[in-house]
C-alpha cells in the first residue's frame, strides 16, 4: 500500500464524524471506508484486498480514535 493511500485513508477517518464511525458494524464500516477511498482513487482488485485486510486489522484503533474525540468534533 502506498504512503499516499495510507495518508488519504487516515485523513478520511479523521475527517469522518465519530458518530458515523461508531454507529456502523465492522463489515459495513469497512465497506463504507473502501467506497469513500475508491471515490478519490482507482483501486485494482489486489489493492482493494490489501486495503480491506489493513482496515480489518485497524478496526479497534479506528473505533478507539473515534471514541476519544470530543463530542463536538465533526
């Protein structure tokens, strides 16, 4: 996975409302994030699978970050 794709993914996570990240179940959250990333860059099958696996491994971190944000954070 390229560094620019990683930056884009984590920027997306930071810019997404905490309530959105916390309200979706694991599978739906992963699919939602994948769709958001694909809107900004074309991913081939292998890149999509790598990103899917990466997201699965980082779900706890994503949810922890969302929970630690102030309630007013968009």
